[in-house]
């Protein structure tokens, strides 16, 4: 998993800053190459004095091609979908103001453009935290390092344009941030992640809290890889068995699958989930059948977790496919709360 590092160690900072400046498409294979110029001065120039620089590094499963596909967002719809991975924010509006470069046959994940986005805080915190917006130049794609090895990258850097002033009179607070992701192959089926950046969230939110939220956002890289898997799987299912696309998502007959499904809820974070009993499982006739009892504990999204207590529940869950009176197939999912003496409420542990 990715790990966060402090920035007070000067030797570590000098060692970890990536040295790369992307050139134009002059290479023979059409893939951009990098030169040995440090990007440290660029970020430091625009970083506010009281805002810390954050580093994140780690190894996750996947390939750099999958990561590049997850990063790639050359349309407003794709940009909105990618940004929806952040549980603490809800995208209100997203616009691509300029497309400078797009994908090519040699670099199908290339994008260079200017984007504007407005988002609000998810959950109860949205009632007292103002909406934010930002204006950035974004660059994604693949390149070659000095040793000729491929890597994928994504750069987001705040800019100012006279044509796009801040919309404070409309209730928005302008965010300024800069972040760079560099992902390299680590081994077979593994990616080495490095990212660095800073954020000035503006308004009256304490710097400590805004940095904490920013650090949490840096840890979302594995979700981009999962999104790439979902995109490829969706394409495969559409070309073969279209009726099964939604049902595959509903099949959750293990603790891990259940946790993944519940993580799509932006307002909560799954703390623990257990399958207490499995009554029925998948069969050849109904490969999506499940009947069982589950217990789940979750906490609110990080922005309100300090004031809202965790919740838990016990449910009777049933999923599968059936045929209606007209002979048409349909998919279903049923969740119904129940009480079991063996699973009392955990109010003494802070649950409700």
C-alpha cells in the first residue's frame, strides 16, 4: 500500500523529487522522452509558505497501462467519473475549457488541456463547508525515462486565467494545488507509485485538516487501476453478454466483495463487514444467487467522522436472477434489517 512521508528530511526530499521534463513528440517511436531536469523548483515556486509538501510512495497490483487508462480523462464525462472516486467530494460541475493535445496511436492515453471543476463536500459536512472550485492544466500519458523504460504520469497544476475568475460571489472558494503522479513497473503485475504535491484549500478550514484530506486523496491511486479493470470488463461484457453487466456488480458472496460494493457509497467508509451465515450460494442455473446474513460497521466520510458516531447493522441479503410471469429475466437484490440475539448492538463500543 502507498505510504506518506514527512518533508522535514532535506536529504530525502532531494532524493525523492522526480527528475523529468517531457519533450515533444520527436522520438522515433512517438512516445515522449524525459530529460534530467528536476521539477522541484516548479512546485516550490507556487507552494504557499504555510502549506506542506506531501510525498506518497508504494507498490500496488496492476500494470502501468491499466494505471494510464484509469488516469485518462479526455472528456467531461470521463473527468467527472474519475473525480467521483474521491469519497469526500461530490462533483457539481466539470468543464474542459481547452484541449491542447489528445490521444494518438502511439500514446493512446495522452491528454493536455485546461479543466475547471466545482465540487461540494459529501455527507453532513456539506451543510457547513462551502463549495470549492479549481482551474488546472492537466497532462496525462506515457513517456520514457533516461534508461529507456516506460512510465505513466498525471500532472495537475492550478493556473489563473482572466477569463475564469474565482466565483466567490456564487458561493465557491477557489482551491490552489499541484500534484504529480509517476508510476513505473515494479515487477510482474505490480506498479511502483510515486507522487508529490500540495494543496491550499482556501477558506477557514485549518491547514492541518486540509492536508489530512489531501493525503487521503493521494491514496486513491489503486482505485484508478480498479476503474481500468471495470472499463475493460464492461467493454467485454457489452460485446458478449450485455444482460449480465449489472448483475456481476451485485454478486457479493464474500466479505471482500461485500466491502468493495459498500465502498461505492461516498458518505460512509466501511470499517468492518462479516458474513455471519451463507444459506444459498451460486449455482450453474443462477450463478449470481446468494442468500445469507451479514453484519457491517461503517463510519462517516472523513470530514464529519469527528462529530458523527459509527453505525452498524445486521441484514438479511438475497441476490440473484429470476423470471417474471411474462417469461422475462430480471435481476434483484434485497436487504432487510433483522435482530439476532447472538449479534446485539454495540453501543458500548460507540456504535449506533
